[in-house]
């Protein structure tokens, strides 16, 4: 299931991740030709317990995006061919993290300082998100 988020949210798609066996899974012709579809595939054996929902954003500028300097784009800066974002490796998209996050899961092999940093950032930004360490084991 994918929901196209309105255009002013930078061509984003919200959807449920499909968990597949990457060794056996063959992409449909549609999936193979749609980058957005491939972004919603994840390895079943390792990650199916997550039951993840993803927000995937295409690399097009809109007025809800900001430049790398943090300045929101004006309508004329994102009109027509200007919507292409070839000059930057990504986009800064405005989101309401307090509405989006419910949990932050830290990699099981992350250093202790990193988990403390994440906990501090969640606290300082007053996010209603629990912080936990993933129970997934490598290898």
C-alpha cells in the first residue's frame, strides 16, 4: 500500500514495507522500472519483525524543501525544470518529528556514546519517542 503525499511535501510516498526473500524474489516489470517501489522492499529473514512504514521522497524540490543553507525554496525556484535537484545529493524536507516518530531504534553494535547522544537529542527536541537498542544480531 502506498499513499502519495500531496505535491507540496516533495513528491513523497508513504507506504508499508514489503518483506521479501532477496535471494528468491524476482522484481515484477513494474517494480523493476519504479525506483519508488524498490525503496519499499526489505529482506524478510532479517527485518520482517519490524513491520515498518516508510516515507520515501523523490529528489524533486518543492516549497516544503529547504536549500542546504536552510533557506526554504520560493515558488519560482521550484517551478518547471527548476524542480530537479541535480546539484545536490539530497533534499532537506520539512517534517513534524513530534507527529512522525514514536520510537528510535539504535543499531545493536552502536557504541554506548551514540545511544546516549540519540537519547539526549530526543529529549532536547521534546520528541514523544522511546529510544531502544535493536535486538537484531549480526551474522
